[in-house]
C-alpha cells in the first residue's frame, strides 16, 4: 500500500498541468448580443476584450471576436450619440413650447440657458445681450455661475468672445480662454473669468436678420472640445433665444402701439365729450343771454355747470355780486368771502388780474387755502369791466377752464349791454332829477310823468341825499350804489354830485345801501348830506341848495367818509358857505384855539365844559348836573377858562364862542364817529342822518 501511494505521487508530479477550457466563439457572440440588447456599459466591453485577448488562442478567432466587440462598442457609442441628439431635439422642442406658452421674456431666456447647460453637461451657461445705449454686452440670464463679478461683467464690443462673435457673426470655441489668442483680451473680463474658474467656452450669436443682438455661451471649468453637432445645437438654441427676444421686442412695441392707440382713442372720446360739454354750455349761455338775463343769472348758471362758487368784482376789484351757494359750494363760498377780506388775497387777485389782461387767459390766484381760485378779466374793448372769480374744491379741467373763460366773455357782453341800457335810464333819471331841483319846476303832472318809469310817487313825502366823491370816481360809485337802491329812487350825477331822491318809505333801504357801498370803500372818500322829510315836491330846489351847502361845510371842516343830516349843518352852511378848510380852522383857532390847545396838552375837557355852560344859559347848577360834576369843580374850570380866554364873559362874545365851540365839537365828533364806525349821530344829535 505505501509503495503504490508513492508511485502515484511521483506520477502526478511528472504529469503536465491541466489547461482552462477554450472560449466558445459562438457563446461569446451570444453574450455580445445580449450586452447590446441590455445597453451594457463601456466597462463590460473592456472586460470582454481582456478575456478574449487572454483566453482565445486561435489568432483568427481572436481577431474576429475582437472586431465584433469593437463593432459593438461603436454601435453603443452611436446609440449614445443618437440619444443625446434626440434629447437635444426634445430640449429644442421644449424651448419652442416655452416661446409660445411663456410670456415673460426673462423666464424664457433663463429656461434656454438652463437647458443649454443641461444638454452639454456644462458647468456654466449664460446669455449676453447687446446694450445699444451703452454700446457693450451685459449678462442677461445665467445658470451655474458663482462669482458676482462674472455675473455683472460688461464686455466692450471689441473684446472677448462676445466681441469676436459680434464681429464675425459665427460661433467661436476655445479650450483655454485666458491663453487663447483668437480675440482681444480685457483685464476686467479676464479677472472675472479667472475668478469663476472658466477654461473652456463656446459661444453662438443671437442673430436677428444681419444684426447680432447677443451671445449664448456654455462654459466649463476644465479644458473641453465640442463636436460640430454641439456647436450646431447651441446655434439652434441661440436662434430660439434671438426669436424670443425679437418677439418680446415686437410684442412690447405692439403693446406700446396698442396702448398709444387706446390712449389716443380715449383722448378723442374725451375731447369729443369735452367739445360737446363746451358746446352745450355755450348754447345754454347763448339762450340765457338771448332771453335778456342779468349778469347774476349768467353767473349762477356757470357756477352750476362748473360746480363752483363765483364772485363778481367791479373794476376796482371790490365784490359786487356772488352766486347762490348750494350745499356743495357753500364751504368754498364762505372761504372765498373770508379770503377776499385779507390784503394778501387782494394782492394775489390784483396780480392774477394783471396777468389776465396781459395774456388774455384766465389765471389761478395763489392763496393759502384748501380751495382753488381762478380769475378771469371782463373786458369791453380796452376797458376793464370787472373780474370773475371762481372758487372750487379741486383743480379745474382744461374744458372747465375754457367754459369759464367763455363765460367771462359772455359776461362782459352782458355788462356792456347793461351799461347801454343803464345809460338810457341814466339820461332819463338825470333829466328827471334836474327837473325836480330846478328853480323853474315844471307842473306836477309833467314831473310825475318823468318819475313814473322809476316808480316814484311825487305826491308822497320824499327824502333827498347829496353825495360828493372825486369826479373820476362818480361813475364807479353810481354803479356800486345802483345795485342796492330801492326801486322808487332816482339816482344820478347832477352838477358833479351824486343825487338821490326817494320816497320816505324807501329811505331806510337807501341808507343801508349808502353805508354798505360808498362809506365802506375808503378809496371813494365819500361826503354826504341827507335831508329831512320833504312833504311837497316844490321843496326840492331849496333842499338841493341847502344840501350842497352842507357838503361845502364838511369839506371846509376837512372831513371824509361822512354822511350827516342836513338839519345839523344849516347854521354852519349859512355862515361858512364858499369857505375853505383854512378859513374854518382859522376861525376856530382865533376864537378858542388856546382852549383847544390846553385840552390837547392836559386832556382837561375845558372846551366841552364851556360849551355845556353856554348851552345851559350860563347856569352853573344845571351845567354841573349835566356834566355830573360838583359846582365848585365847574367854577374852578371856568376860572382856568378866564385865564386862557381873556374877557370872554364881556363884549357879546358868547355867540362867537358858542359857534366856534360847536364847530370844534362837530369836527372832533365826526372824526371820533369815523374812528368808531358810528356815523348816525356823531355830534350829540345835531348832525345825525335822519
């Protein structure tokens, strides 16, 4: 047994080693087809190549197998390339869908850049747009970039790949951007590229016709070569981006054109509506004027049309008429009335009026209020007839301004028409007054026929007023006064005076009109004297002469803005008729001047004490009671008077002193009445109106 085992061992050592089984070419072909069917990877094919080279001894069979394997590898590569192309075409189709579905240009460009990066498996994708204003390229869309410097870089048209593509209008590829000499370099651009780490770059132009409007680029941070189909595919995406940008530009232009057309259409409709509104307003004003309206009727209609409050000023810029204020305009009307009392607003109105006369257009009045005021001049030839002011809550539209200006023209026509009518009436009124105050009066029936058109019954008691203003202001004063006088009143310029004759029952209204118009206007410096009740018409001539004498004495006293009763001035009118201010003042100074001067220095009231003493028949007790002082105090005052006016108790000087003191009191009393606004009875009852 041991021998046989040793023999067996020796035999086994001497026998050759067993060889691996040979590969069957048919099985290899089947395995290769299976690998193609399952789309095996490159590592599987490399493994099969190694097996064939190692295990197939037959050179001819090995060569056939290696050729089959390499053909299979080529088929796989062709399939991969085809798949990539199909995927690229799908991306192109998706981009086309984006062009039709997405209206936001920035989203479309971003999607194109993102898909370009995905197709080529690149690190960075971006799209530049040429800025015609700044004459350079800027990055409009990017994907994958990290550096802010790279994202915000601006490329001049003669530098970088963008400059090369712009110049040649063809794609350009470089494997190492910083060392490529095919284009001009720029330090700022190279720094941005270096900071981003870009080496390889492929750019395709965005063409619109023959113009390059931008560049679509893909970048890699390692060297890379691009196949022609990749360049063609990037050019296709660039063309789509160019279409998107051009469509967006055309769409924007279409939108702008549509917007402009819509605005023009709306403007035409608005203008048509404004023209219709202006025409309707003009028609209403024409109908109103043709019906014989007053200026106030016209102003009320215009105020209703323009939703404002209108005030009419005369040529002296004083308010004469205002429109009725509804609930909406009441606040604006109240504010306007308050503003017109302020000097600043009056100056602003005057400034606006000057501009109106210079330009022929209405002007806005500057005021510190939450309402808007506009002024328009009412002109008759070259003469100013008045001013229209409108107050509104907000600014007026151009159409409203035109309506306001046209209404001012129409109002000027109405005023001129009224002036002509008033001129006829004025001539008749002046003739009636002259006939009434003439020394050679006509018969009562003739006089009554003259007064009938004015509603004045001469058989009833009458009142007369004579007023004096500067000659250049007489017509203006008459126009202001006519608006407020009662119907049964004759009012006209006679012999350089404003003369008013009215029935006794209408006198109160006349008195109010005089106070509200003439006395309220400081510039007129009105002086006036009114008569007592005249029971008969034949008393008018003498009364007229007496009232004129009253005017003379008021002028002699140096008074202004006063209207007094004629009864209190009768005696002085007789004494000082045809005298001047210096004559009256000289008489007062010569008679009681020292007494008046003493009162002015000491405020002793000696002039009033002496006047009271004379008016109480030189009775000390009654004088003291009237003055509410002790008799001894009165005597002490009279002793001072004795020292100031030597011999005043002798030689019949009482009348002279009495007249001088009454004149002094009248002059002082009227001055005090003007200061306090009380013009009814400034001198203790002797110079009152009625």
